[in-house]
C-alpha cells in the first residue's frame, strides 16, 4: 500500500514536472517580459510624407509604453491622435520621438495637424491598441480530483493525473471579449475639400468653409480696359489706373454653416462703400449620394457702410465635376431691391435744364442673375477659370440719354448693359490661392458682381486679381 502510493506519488510528481518543463520557457519568457515592459517600450518607426503615414496602421498594447519614432521625408508634418492628447510637429526631414502609454483599447485616427499641401486633410493613419496577450493561467477542476488545466497564449491543456493523460482542449466557444470591451472605432471623416476655390472670378462656388477656419479674400479690379492696347499700354495694361479693392472675411461656424462680411467701395456713380453681411450653408458634397455639391447663401448689402440702400440676396451655388479635372458651376441668385429707392434711375434735376422726362424713366426694382462657370485644372495647382452671368430684371449699366435729331432736347433714355463675363488663371499655394482675372465688371458684391457701370463688351476686359488666404485651420 505504502509502496503503491509511493509509486503513484512519484508518477504524479514526474507528470507535473514534465508539464512544467513543457511550459517553463513560456513562463520564463512571460516573466521576463512582464519585468521588462515597464522599462522597455514598444518601438515603432513611422515615416510621414505627403500625404500618408507609413505604415498606415500601428498596433500597440494597452498599458504598455510605446515609443514612436517619426521621420518626415519631405515637408513639415504634424502627428496627432486626439484621444491621447498627442500633437507633435515634425519639421521637414527631421525625426521626432513621442513616448506615451495607451491606457485604453480601441482604434483611433492619426491625422496630420500641420498643413502640408492640397491633400493634407486626407493624410490619415490608424492606431490600434490591443489587449496584452494572455498570461499563463492554471486552474484545478474542483469536481475531478487530480485534474488540472493550464492555459497560455490561447492554448488550453488538460492534465489528468489519474490516467496520466495530457490533452489539448479546443477552446470552448470562446466567450468573446468583444462585448465586454466594445472597441470604439473613432473614424472622423475629414471634411471634403473641393478642387476649386470659393469664387471663380466673381461667381461663388459651393466650396465648403471648414469649421473654425477664418478665411480672408481680397479682390482688386483696375479701371482701364486692356483694349485698345495703344491706350492701356501707357497705363501698364491698366495697372496704373484707378483700381477698386474689396476685402472680405468668412468664418466656418461648423463644417456646414459659415458667416461672411465684406466691403466693396464701388457700386455706381463713384463710391458707395457697400458692406455685405451674409450667411451660407453647405448642404451637399458631390461625393456619396449627391450628384452635385450644393450650398446656399443669403446676404444683405447696405451702402454707406451699411446705413442705407439695402439690397437682399438669395443665392444657390451648385457644382458638378465632369472629369477629374473639370468642374461646372451654376449659381443663380435673386437680388431684391437691387434698384430700390430708384437709386440707379436718372433724376430730372440732374440735367441742365432740368428734364422732367428723366423722372418718368424707371428701371426694374429687382434683379436675378444666372452665373455659369467652369474651372479646369491643368496642373496640380493651376486652374483655368471661365464664367458668364446673364441677368434678368434690373441690369446695372449705364443710362444713356437719347436726344432729338439736332441734339437740343432729351427725348428719352435707355439702359446699356452687358452680361458679366470673366476668365482667369488660378494658382494655389498651400492655404493661399491667387487668381489673375480678366472681366468686364469692377464690382464684386453679390448684387453687383454680375453687372457694372463700366458697360464693357467682351473685347474690353479689365485686369484684376483675387486673393484667398485661410487662417486658423
Ligand atoms: Cu499635413
């Protein structure tokens, strides 16, 4: 009896020893690992270049320190993971090391936080934080004496000392850890950046105004038509002539809603210092379900620094790409009170001798405009622009006096006006865009860009430029 139990005991001991020797290397490795982890972080090398992170996805372990060694291959980039308050700047061709310990499991977006070019918004990566691998677990079967389970790295072994067997058990339907740790997939879709600017020459586009971005635009229109050249050459093609400069800002309240204010000195009969205040809403992007990009805009213009002669504009801006490089635009608008207070009609007392006939000459009070446009990207940062804006209702132009045959008496009036036409070339440089423009209008506010008191036919364009600059974002 004693002998037998001795033999049994020896066998039991040898089985356990054998099993332990089987798992010992793992145990030791695990122990070393556990000891090392506080000092030795997981090291990941990442390359940042326009417009990607390489590798795109990095995997770390929760509660295990990590060291990210990020090198920029070209220009200055940012490396940001909002959930872990990481935001680093990697100077051009430099390397930066970030150390941190992810404290929760999940998938998180990595994004570039320093503007680096046209497709900056799409410069994204992903951080996956996983659970640490399972440690060795051993349990005894309470109901069957002499039976033990050893579990490591997803493998489970059953050791039965009564019949001296070691069997690997297929994991019972693994109680999925998923419900207990719902992985938060944070995929913030970057706002789409359309391949065109906020205006062609004058016609506005449905380009999205980025949330919390402040945008500045500056337009400049000279007065002297380029044609005829023998006249304009003396004035450097008009560059020496009297010019009209307008300045505006707009701010993205959200990725859809924006507010704008601009000031333009010119409307008609000299200066009228118009201030335009408006709000726009970006409804649709061309990607996804919608065949077009669509924004709407409403504004009020008031002369003499927003104190009188108010005009109310409602506008819809639409765009559609026809190829990867060409976009078509249509931006119709209505301009209520565009000739309110009869302010563009002639007055009898402006003539000598006073001409009561002038008081009877009335132009329409309201106006509508239909801005058509196209842009064509011919180089990665250069686009050609064209637009055409016919109008209905009141057309700002020039009121001509009609005399009798021997020029002694005014017998009537007529309005001369031309639809707005413009073309230009646009160059984008980072957050700037610059357009050299040729158009037959000098005015740039919504009620006036589509017409001008210059009354220039298409053969007599003036030079101008538009300048956009995005701040804060
Ligand atoms: Cu960037």
